[in-house]
C-alpha cells in the first residue's frame, strides 16, 4: 500500500475513534474542563496525530495507548 494511502486510512479511522471516545467521555465546554482533563485531551490528540502520520509505528500500539489515556 502506498504511504499516502496508509496515512489517509489511519487518519480517518483514528478520527472516527476520537469522535467515539469524545462521546463516551461526555460533552464539556473548554472552560469547564479540569486541568487534568485538558492535559489528557492534548495527550490523546498528540498520540492520534503521531499514529496517523508515522507509518513506521504500529497502529495497534497507538490505539492501545489512546484507550489507556481515555
């Protein structure tokens, strides 16, 4: 598979997964987040971005990391 196709596929799947995790965690406005929730959100986003762009990493390890942080 071409690298760009793999990046597109990973990005779409991770985006759908993040939407699902967001629904599970509940809706909150940014001003109502605790500091811990804010840092966790940034960390999950960073992990998701790294997984979607780095084709050398195994996506399954990144998904496990996102689920642990969620």
